[in-house]
C-alpha cells in the first residue's frame, strides 16, 4: 500500500518540532479527515534557512510533512512556494489514491507559512500565490 519511502519518512520523520522565533507560521487542517499540521519557517536572505513541522495525522500526512520540509530546506521562497502536492507525492514514490488528499496538508502548510512571512515583512515573491495543484480534493 505505502512505498518504502513513505514508510521511511513515517517511521523516522525529518525536521519534527518548531523552529525558535519563527519568521512564518502555517497551520492548516485537512477538511476531509480533520488532521492538522503546523509548519514553522526561518527565512534568511530570501531562502528557507530552517523549517520544522508538527502534524497530527495519518502515516501519509507525517511522511508528506517530513519530505516537504526536506524539499523546502534551503530553497528560495519562490521555489518553496512552487512546491506542489503532486511533487510531494512523487518524491515519496507515489501515494495510494485514497491518501492523495493527505499530501495537500504539507504543501499548503508550507505555502501558508511563507505567506505569513510575506505578510509580516511586506516582502513579495515573484510567482507566489497560486500553485496550480493547491486546494482540497
Ligand atoms: Fe488525514 Fe491523511 S487521513 S491527512
């Protein structure tokens, strides 16, 4: 059912917790199952200098949160904002069809954290705001 990569990130998730004095916070809930995820970011020179997550959710939610933080680490805000749930699912080698909605949580949480940072600082990111695959399924 789950790929080895999903099981790996579920049993030993990366970047768990909260960054100290975060520059941006994203908290999102999955309307389908009620699971929640909080992502905190530290931004330096326009890049994600640190990112951590806390997720109350299923195995897929934990694994997608873990790999999303890996994918976002060190990226520019523009690159991180462009990470889609499909890319997250692909990075895990795919998700079972009935678990695809779980990948939404992490990508959305990351995007909300970046938007929070941008709102606080008044900064702007080129191309930000409408990742094609965002939104609940
Ligand atoms: Fe809720 Fe997966 S079942 S995020």
